[in-house]
């Protein structure tokens, strides 16, 4: 209910004139300093909306936003920071570009800089496929071990990164093709099964000795030209070692049958044109340093 102005007997403060169940509301205005600060924040907010990007609005081409009279964006700040970083590294990167990669590996100071740059470049460009720890995954090689498809020397790694695999970047792109033995009618399904058993037998995992025996002959006629008579692979052709129980697409029976029947031809980008010679060398040195480089 509402009544005439009432003065609270305890505090001596007037009430607002409203009462709820015998409880009266004291009329205690906010301190002036608080009110002034509140109004100042409103003025500041309005000024911020005008000066900086703030308001979204819909146009005929979709949603956009007010750019603000100052024309400020954090994107410009980031671009400026990246430009400053690039400028600070330009001299060292030029030295890396002009120095043979084997010589960089022997220069302690230059190697330290190159490894730091390579680690950053790996995180930005390679970790999406090979993993943040270069541990690889199904279809993506583990770069920490000593099992290489195309060679693990500094020069080999640099060539692979720069020119890619089956990317058709240039004449130095790594090229090979795992045949589709079943799909293209080169082998029958039974022969594919036998070859898979033979490959399993090379890793003491065969479940059918007779099939593995038949598969050895099929292997010699169809697979040995790339993987070698001893099945230890050929890095000149990018043919993997089949005896070390390290598998790119899985080493179980079903995965091996799928590989033989349908082929495997993974692709790796050619990073040379994208990243430049210096960064490619940094990446090669970093990958080489992970433990598997030769």
C-alpha cells in the first residue's frame, strides 16, 4: 500500500511511502560519486561504440558490423606483430636459406635457431596430420622412429617436405603407386588372401601356414620388384619394409587384404613453394632431430 511520507523511527530516514506486510522501504539514494561513475560509464560505452567496431547489422550480402571511426581491428595488430617477427628473423633465415643443410646441422648456434623455427612451423603446418608429437596415425607416418619410406637423411627429408609425395608439384615430387591387385584383376581374391598371410608370416603373425606358403610364390611374382625379395622395402621407390611390424595403414589381416586388393596412395603436400627454402630446411632439421633421422 502507499501512504504519506514516513520517517523511520530507528534510522531517522524517510521511507519511499510504500509498505509490504508491515515492511517499509527506506529512501536511501545511491551516493553521488557512484551515480556519476555510472553515468560516465554510459557515456564511455556510447563513445566506444562510435570509435571501435561494435554493432552487427544485416546487409543484402549478409551480416557485417560497424567499423568504427578509428578503423581499428585486432587483425591489423596481429599482422603488424607477424611482420615485425618476420623482419627480426629475416637475416637469420637468409643465412639458413644460403647454407647447405648439412652445414647448418654442424653449426650449434644456427642449428638452435633452425630447430626452434622448425618446431613452430611443424605445429602450424604438419601437426594436423602427423600429430603434435609427430607420432603419426593411420595413413600418416610416425616421424619419431627410424622407419622411412623415402629415406631419413637430412637431404632426403628436405626433398620430401619441399616437393611432396604424389603432389605433382614438379619433377622432384616423390612418385610411386601401390597397385590395386584385386580391383584391376591382377590377382584373385584367394591370392590376395594368401599374400596377406605371407606378409603376416614375415612378422610371426600368420594364422594359416599353407596359405602363407602359397602367398610366398605370389609375392615373388608380383611384389618383390618393389618391396624386395627379402620384403625389407626400397626407399628409392617409397616401398615400405614389410618385416618390421611397423604399419602405415594397419598390420592386421583385414587391413593387409584391403591394402593389397585396393592399393594405397596417400598424398603429402609440397611445402617448398608455400613455406620457402629456409623454413623447409628448418622443418627438415626438426624432423631429423626427433630421433629417427639418419
